[in-house]
């Protein structure tokens, strides 16, 4: 008993570790919800976000005359300490829990209240001087605090995610420049198509991911509309007039984000539309990353019996039985991360659909899935960039020989000899094993000078002047 203090709630008394800043309701959540093992305190942006929300709420209550100066100062200091990274170990609630986020909200209420008590010179648990519900949850409900916290979390984590995505894109662009003179064969449906450069291929990887930066940033703006002051179901019960707009202004000033109060708080309280759109954008990024990794594995396949156009950095022995084998393990792990993100998007879809009446109680799994996807993608992109893309080299001779021996270059003859004649040359090349070049000269279809000009790989990389 010396190491515990007794606290009570609706269900009775419960022992709480004496030195803990959290209280009885957090302890019940720890006892009830050991689900993922991922604690709230392991997600710093999430903990900081709820501290910002609680600080904005306290400032609003103070300005409206509901909190005195002494308590406001103590709450403000406690919140700023959490924002600065302190006391995150005091948030042990599992990220997935029942109660629509009540355990998360009360965890924050209790930690901030007990730290405020300590600042004011009182003992932890001496709630008559600062009570988690009456003071920290004043003019609030879990149903406006939790979704607002998630929204700020996604905005801040999106900024981090986009930064890491931009770094990956830059690596692809640099490889595009490095490989700008490497002629290779383009392929459609895994068949020879027309020539291109390896630089164009890597530049396209960067271009397609650039689109995701724009999309993610645009969609993250949907999270700027919040429902603080709506309290339980959006009607604003127990919140004073003017609270929603003032609280949104306070949160905007504290965070530097352009938060605004939702025009219809009853609609905003159960609405999860922005989460659906953002999760879908994460899935889209995952699909593109996975496709790129598929391409990298194909382009590096072999080395003797595959395409072997590029070399991926060797990261580890590839087999416990086949000596000398090295596998594309980095693209493989990124593929698997992408599959997880795609699955998380389905979870978000089900969680959003499961909302009923004036509240969506499935928001914890919705939040956990989005946050997990963002963290996994960030780590996967960093891994792909540093352990794969930056170290890729080109097999220039392999690329060039594949072009010169390809039947696909016959496409370049279409404007000069027509589709029918080009098709005949292609068929003869397949049947005889001769090159397109040899057959055109043998049949005197074009002069050597003209053919050399047409089939110069550099002349096949872009549009040409009209052929008369």
C-alpha cells in the first residue's frame, strides 16, 4: 500500500501507483484494454496534440471567467511541459480501446490535473484543488476533445511524412539525372516496347510521387475544421456561448494551424469523412510505392537470367542454401509495408461506416490505423532511400545491347515505311534471329545513312518532326 494511492470513480475505489500522474480512470483503461501493446505515450505527436487541445480549452475557459488565474497558470505550465516532451510515459492507455476515446481524454485530464496540483503545491490526487472532470474537462467532452486531438495529430504527422517523401523524391530525381544518358528498352505488358533512358524511368518515379505530396497536403487541410465546444453530441451542452469559435481561435494561435469551428457541430461530431479521404490518399501513396518497388525488383532481376539493367545495393546474403545469391530485400520490405497500409485503409473504411447516430465510437481504431500507416510509410521510405535508391547503379552495356537487339525498335520505322512493312520486318526478325537493322539493309528498304539516323536511340526518345 505504501507504493499506491486510493482513488475512486463511479465504479468504486482502485489503487493507482503513488508516483503516477495518471489516475483511476487511466488505471481502469490499462486493466481493461491490453490490445495492441502500443501505448498512447509512444506516439509523441498524439500526446502533444491533446496537450495543445487541453491548453486551448483552458485558455478559453479562463477568458470566459470559468478558471481563475492561479489554476490557469498551473494548467498552462503542465500542458507546455507535455508539449515539450515531458511526462509522455504517463500516458499508458492502449491506442485501441472501447469508449470512443474516453480513456485517452481522461488520461490527459488526470495527468495535467495532477501535474497542476504539484505545481500549486498540493499532493497528487488532492482533486479538490484541481479536478480532472470539473476543471480539465470543463466545457468539453471526449466527443469533441478526441476527434480534435486526432485531427491535429494527423496534420502534424502529415508534415513529417511529406518531408520524408520529398527526400525520397529527391533521390529518385538525382538518379534520373545520373542515368540520363543510359539508353534502355521500355516495356509494356512485360514485352519490348520502344527505347527510353533509365533516367526517364527514374524521373517518372519522382514525378508520380510528387503528385502525392500535393495531394496529402491538400487533404490535410480538411482536418482544420474542428468540433470543440460541441461537447457530447454537438449541441454544446455545458459549454458557454461563444466557446466553439473562441476555442478554435485559441488552438489556431497555439499551434500555428488555421483551425476553424465547424459550421454544424452536430454534423461534425460523428463525421469521419476527412479520415476516409486521407486514409485513401495514404493507400494511393502505398500503391505507387509498391509498384515502384515491383519495377526495381524486375529491373534488377538476374543477374544472369533476368533483366539485370540495374544493381541494387547488396544488403544481406540471400539464401541459406544457394551460395552467392543476393535478394532485393529492401524493395520487398517496402512492398509488405504497403500491403499493411492498404489493409489499414480497409479498417478505416469499416470504422467510418460503423458510426451510429450522433457519435462514431470506432474512432480509436480509425486513429490507430491512420497513425500506424503514416509511421510505417515514413520508415519504409527512409529505408528505401538510404539502403536502396541512393546506391543503385546501372548496367549500361546490358541496357544498350538489349535496345540494339530488340525487335521493338521497329516501331521507329512506322512513319517512314508504314505499319504493314514494319510488321513484316518484325516477323522476319523473330523467325530468323536477325536484327531489324540487318533485315532493312538486306532488303534495301532504307539507306544505311537514313536507317542509322532513324534507329539512333537518341532520336527515338522523344517526338520528331513530321515525316513527309
